[in-house]
C-alpha cells in the first residue's frame, strides 16, 4: 500500500518534468521571424568640371535623383556656379545656390538635389553666361530644354551678382569643408554615415507567454511531489 501511494505522489513529478522538457523543445524549434528590413537605393555623387575645357561645365546636363550630391570641381579661370530661373538666365535666383568666385583648382562646391524639377545654373563671371557657360540638372527633353536656356542666355542682360556664398558646401583640398547659409545636408567630400541610437542590449529576454507558464507550473508540481515523498519516508 505504501508503495502504491509513493508511486501516485511521484507521478506529478514525472509529468511536470516531461511537460517542461516539451515546452523547452517546442520553444527552441520555433522558426525565426523573417527579416523585414529593406535597404534604400544608394545615393550617388556626380562631379561636374568647371572651366576645364574653356567656358563650359563638363558635363553641362546632369540627370540626378533626389538625395544625390552634385559636386562642382573648379579648374581655374575665376568662375562661379550660380542658380538661375529658366525665365531669367544670367541672373541669380532668389535663395538659389551660389559658390562665390574662385580661380582655385583645388576647390569644390557641393549641393544636394532635393527635387527632380529642373535646376538651371550658370557662371556669373562677366559675359561667361552669355558666351554659353550654363548647365542644368534634370532638364526637360522638350520645351524648356538646356538648348533653349542657353539660347536665351546668349542675349540676356545681367542685372545683378550674388554677394555671398549660399546654398551649398565649399571645400578646399586640405581644409575643412565650409557650409554656406541655406545649405542642404551635404558634404564637400563623401563622409562616413554616423550611427544614431545607442548600443544594443546584450542580455537575453525573460521567458514570456506559454513557456513561462509551463516553467512555473512544472516547478510547483515538483515541489508538491517532493513534500509528499518526504512525508511517506518519515
């Protein structure tokens, strides 16, 4: 009789251990959730030579996406990169970018494309715009084309010139980049991305849901069984 009672009291202990083992195995065999992280298209940097081949921008027509950086690399000759409206060539656009005059062949001026709308620019040195030193970012292929802008510039009357660098980043080789007022988030030279956010936690998460219930229930049953066995053996 005592043996029968002992087996009856030990049964919950065996069942609890069996259930706990199954719970752990079930948890470890669960498939990992599929990753939902998607990568965004890489942003490009395009370089335009200023004055490398005479009174020209090379290339003078650029196709760019939003977020791309356009870097104007000066090659001597005392030129500028100045934004204009299509309807008013050879004159600075209000709040448009302006690199300032430079004859240095180690200086660059960088802007970030924030829209796929056409962007028109020219050299503000006297007569350079009228002589064809103009360019465009994302110009239309019909209507207001780059050729139409250049033709209008050839007879344009220049009325003003910007007084301060604006809307981009000026970089001189060997010196820190200088951000002009009104600049977008750009760099004179490609920069490494800065990490945002803190360090990830290295601790493991606590058991939750069904796994936690099975664990706590199993331990309770083991304790009850142990007490019963001890009582019989006394």
